[in-house]
C-alpha cells in the first residue's frame, strides 16, 4: 500500500513538483515567468508615465503622447507602410498598452497564462514583422524568443509555482472557460 505522503488529493494538480529533481525546473520556470512579466510591466509603466527608460520624461501616455507613434512611424522595412499607417492611432495605442499591461500582470502573477500564450505571441510576432528585415539575425530576435517563452510557460503551468495559478484555476469563470487558465 502506498504511503499517504505519495498519494495526491483530488484538488492537487498532477503537475506539481514533488521531488527535488522536479522542484528545481519548476522554480526555474517561475523565475523566467516573473522576469518576463516584469519586462512587460516595466515597458507599460515607462511608456505610461515617461520614466526615462527609454520613454523620455514628459512624453508618456499619461502626458498625452502616443505609445506607438515613435516606433511605428519609423518603420521602413518590409511592412513599413502598414505599420506607419498605424502610428499615432488611438486604437493601436490602446491595444499595445493593454497588451503590455495584460502580459505583465498575467506573467508576473502566474494567471491567465493560456490567454498570454495566445495573445502574447500575436503581439510579439507583430512587433517582429514591423522590424523586418532584421539587422543581426534574419529570422530570430528577442520578440520571437518572448513568444516561444510565453507558450512554454503556459504549457508547463509555470503559474503554479510562486504564482497565483492554482487559485486562478479554481475560480468559477476560469473553470467554466478553461482558455482563461
């Protein structure tokens, strides 16, 4: 008969690391998730308030500046015309800033990682497309890495370790609509 320590309760997630060999990878993924989340949260805060990293003081979204104008207006690559036409459009600013905030919150807290694994890569691939052709590597840049990382974090249930993933999954709307996990 198996000991009670090795059996899991019906509420315990089957992917929870229970051995030292499995705990280290889970902790490592949690660190990657939190750090990546902070990348997006910081970009949101800097673009919102013009903190000077790289958005100049007084040029934040809260100051009336467009969060997309500078970047999109300077696009001249393969899809330059398309992205220049989006610059300084209110809808593009709201979508971009919502994406940064949403990804930052989801990744940092470990909630909604399935949604982040879908919408995050859409944002990242769009930004990647706006930069084509790439200067240093013709295929992969940081945007592609971030997209792949978001998918991997969701697949690995990385929100369960040092995050609110388990609590989130127990919420009624999330249980009803599993895509929200």
